[in-house]
C-alpha cells in the first residue's frame, strides 16, 4: 500500500466514526464536482474540527474568507444558534452560485450570507458596517493575500476570538525562503505575522490525509 493510499484509508476511518457525512454534505460535494469547481474543499475531519472550534467558542458570529462550494460553510454554520450569523466572502460568482444553493438545501440560508467579490474589497465594506466581533474567522482563499486577511481578521475580532488559516504547509514548500511563488510567500508572511504580533498567540500543525501533505495555523486574539 502506498503512503498516500494509507492516508486516504485513515481519513476514511476517522470520517466514518467521528465525522460521518450526510446527504446534504455529500450533495454539496457532488454539486461542486458537477460544476467543475476544483476539488479543494476541506475534508470531513477538517470540517468537523471547524465545527468543534465554533462550538468551543460558543460562536454567534463567524467570518469565512473563501467559500468555494460552501462545504466548510455548512460545517461551521451548523454550530451556530438560530440567531447566529456567518458571512462568507467568495471571489468567484460561479462558486458563490453553487455555494448558495448548497447552503439553502442545508436549511442554513437564514444564518449564512455569501458576499461576492474580491475579499480585500469586501472586507473594508464589512468593517464599515461595524459588525459585532467575529468569534471565529476561517481563512481559505488566495494564499498570496494571507497576511492581509490576518490583519483584517484582527480588525474584525476581539479578545478570545480564533483565527484559522488553512493550507499553510504547501506540501513542505513553506520553508523555502528563496521561492518567488506567491502562495508560499503569502503564507510565510502570514505565519511570521502571527508569530510576531503582540495581539496573537498561535501555532501551526502539519497534517496528512486525503488532501495530501498540508496543515493549518490556529491563532487566538489576545487583546
């Protein structure tokens, strides 16, 4: 058995016992594939982790940067109370169309709002609305702008909020200080920002699984 097949099999085992999917989640992935969207959604164990983090936080307000087909959105929104709110920012109108259908089928359209356009244009508009601080921010968008998204997350959160930054390992390329690849440079800048910022305490975890070799960073807002 290859190493990657072993990772897949372990993911399937964990998913079956700890984060089983359902018709709604399966349909979201099917619709994503049918629409030709890239197969880069979080895995079921990762989705369950996001839901658990939201529940641990007692989250009432969640911000997601990068919707894709709404798979991770559904996992997190299921942790919200009936009067909770999740705002998800998506660059692609095509992706957002699929996500909005998936979210409505999940019965979560009353608590989830998908906003279309470049996140670095949507975030200032959101800040102008003076929303209640977000308890959880999940960043899974274009990696070149990761540090900018962390900075905006800090503006839109308060003490005790959590920020999750996905896909930080880049297959191990994150340690390449000489690369010109925008995704790696953006991720390195974000990691170094988390490590040096006086308002953040963070860590990063490497993962393997059905999405290969990657990982995520987790940061808590201190003040």
